[in-house]
């Protein structure tokens, strides 16, 4: 058998054989194309979304992600530590982002009503308006640069792939 197609001992969700072999074997041509394509697409999208959000709303993508997390939360407030965990950033990194958002009047930090030791990020009225504008920019560019380039069948296949490999755990709305 050729490299990367060694016999599979388990089945995928649809009953087809799942590729399996030595975990440290080199990538074959298809595996390399998939991996590098994922990385390149991710990088291009991040750069585009960041530059478009900054140009349109003066909000970098990292700040938009915080606004999104707070805006989509019940009552427009989230514990700071929960934001850091959901966005996979350090607490100090989040503090810098929230400091900037606070200076712009988009969020406020308030004592957590259920735990006096913690703080919540709370969306202000100005922040809600800025989030709505930034969300339009984000969605327009996400669609133009990625989603609208795929057929419905390709989108469904990708959604199935993310579910299969477990990368759909954080399904917060955009």
C-alpha cells in the first residue's frame, strides 16, 4: 500500500474507513495540501478580516472577538476570565484588549454581581452600536473571502469535517 493509505481499523460516521497508520509518518501529497490549505486560508482570512475591521471601524479582529463574545452573552455581560478562556488568550492579553475597548467607550468593567472577586465586561450602548457595524463588516468579508466561494455541498462537507475532527465545539454565532 502507498504511504498514508495503510489499512484502517476504524470507521468514520458514514461507515467508510478512516485513514490510520503510524502517527509520525510524513505527510503525503494530499495530506500536505489539506494542511497547508487550512493554514493559508486561516491566515488570509484573519489578515483580511483584521484589516477590513480596522479600516471600517478602527476595531481590530481581536477586539471584535471580545465584542462578539460580550454582545452574544445574556444581558451583554461576561466574566473576564470566561472571555479569556473562550478566546484562548491570556488574561493579561484580554486585559489589554478590554482596556482599549473601555477607552473607546465600547465596554465597561463592572464587579461581578455573584462574585466580588471577579469582573465582568459589559457592553455599553455605544459598544452595541459599534459591534453591529463591525459585525456587518466582518460578515461581508467572511462571505466574500470564504463562504461565498464554496457551494452548499462544499459547506456541508466542511461542517461535517469539523464535526468529525472535533473542531466545532465553539459554535458561538458570528
